[in-house]
């Protein structure tokens, strides 16, 4: 059996760089992939810290990755060795009402690549062919590895339903908030205001999106929105103070999309939501946004170039987890090259 280098989560706080058996030949409807670039997600860190989504151990994490097709099963059509693909992170049950409606991210038993099955923090990965999308020509693996979080950010923006000229506040310029700012700029939305305490990250996202950096205060939000008032906000941190700040800053009839996970059991300002007729929308993974994101990647790459880190080795990832959990990375997304 061939061996490969991989990271495996063995339990809460226990991520190890190891040599393990490589996945074998693909089944009839599967593909064998050589991972070229993978991104570290906030949810990888959350699972490492809390174990919230551990469903099997040890598990190879990683649901944001670009890979080269190495071999395809006998029933696979449209994929051939040598092609670059990105993984779909969402593993639906295929049987519940949401899956039947095509809303995989709302599956009653939704799982993710890297949790319910081995993911991309390894040299090789085997997936059902239905869980990969071909990458357009001319897009580097490092940029293609951003497709999954970009799809999440685009899903959040679509749920926001902002019109032309509507001011948008985005709390948190990490991967989801930062990419939402870039996509909003690409789509001609805004003016955009971001709230981000990591100065290096904020600078990179401002340069890529034209967003204004706002202080985390009601006065700064009000001054930014001006006479149009704030009716659209994305909250991408989950931090209770920021959730309260953006909800507090919304004008009557305003809408907030919540895409960050904070502490469970956090209070929400129900009176404000009722009395100001606020529209509070959750946002989980993505819907049908991946084809659009992939089609736009050749154009988006110039804006995204400075947001992604230079590739790091698999062996450096446990140290990078610490660095990221302390909020010290100036990049919006850390990229791994296995
Ligand atoms: Zn992710
Ligand atoms: Zn389902």
C-alpha cells in the first residue's frame, strides 16, 4: 500500500503530521486526487478547539482544496487525469426534503468533507466524482483553493439582497467577511464598510475591495451609512459584542446576515428585532454559488492575490493553527501545499 503525508485530527486539540496509507484506486463513481493547494478554514480551527463536528477519529481535515485528478472510476464522465478540480465541501444525505429540493446546505444530516470523510490536508484524497467541480483554465491551484470560502461569501451576499448604492457593513474581515467585501466590490455593490481589529488583514481587504475601515462603534456605523441609513450588514465573527453592534446599527426594516459562529446560547436583542422589523438571516455553507465563483475566478484572482498566504508545508500546519487562533495572521486565508 502506498503511503502519503497527511495531517490527522486525533481528538480535541490533537492535530498530528503523520505518514499514513494513501487512498487506493477509486471506486466506479469516485476520483483519486493529488492535492495541490488547501485552505485552512475557521471551522477547521473551531472543530480543533471544541470537537463540535468530530464524527470519526482520526480524520484528515480540509474541505477547501484544489487538486489534480490522478485516476477516475469506470462510471465517471467528464473528468480525466490531469484536470484541476476543487472539492465540494458539503456531504448531504441525498434523501431528506432539503436534499431532494437541491438545498444540500440545508440537509437534515449535513456533513462536511474533512469531518465525515477524509479531506484535503494530505497528499492524496479520494472523493465521489459528484463532489468535485472542474477549475477554469489559467487559474492557479492557490487561487482555486479559495473557491469554497468564496462560495460561502457569495451565498451570504445573496441572502443579504442589497441593492445598488445601499451601504453595507461587514463585521469581520477574515475569510468569509473579507471575501464578501471583495465579491461585493466585484459586483458593484456598496459603499462598503468593514470592521476588523487585525490591522494587516484590514489593510489587505481594503486594498482588494475599496472598503472603508470602521471603528467598532455605533457612531462610526451611523457616520458611514449617512442619510441612506444602514439597512444591510453581514456579521462574520459571531462575537456577541459585534452581533449586538451591527443589529443595533440597523435602521428599521434592515437586514443582517449572520455567518459567524459565536458561543452557543448567546442572547439576541429580540425587542430591537420586533420593534424595528429587522430581518435576521442565518447562513450555512453555500447553495448553488460554486459555478459562478469558479467562472469569476480568472477575473477575481487579481483582487485575491494578496489575501492568500504563500503556501506552507503540511508539517507547519499545527503551528499555524496556534498562530491563527491567536488572531495573528495578517493574511485572510492561509494556504497549504501538500
Ligand atoms: Zn470552510
Ligand atoms: Zn439530506
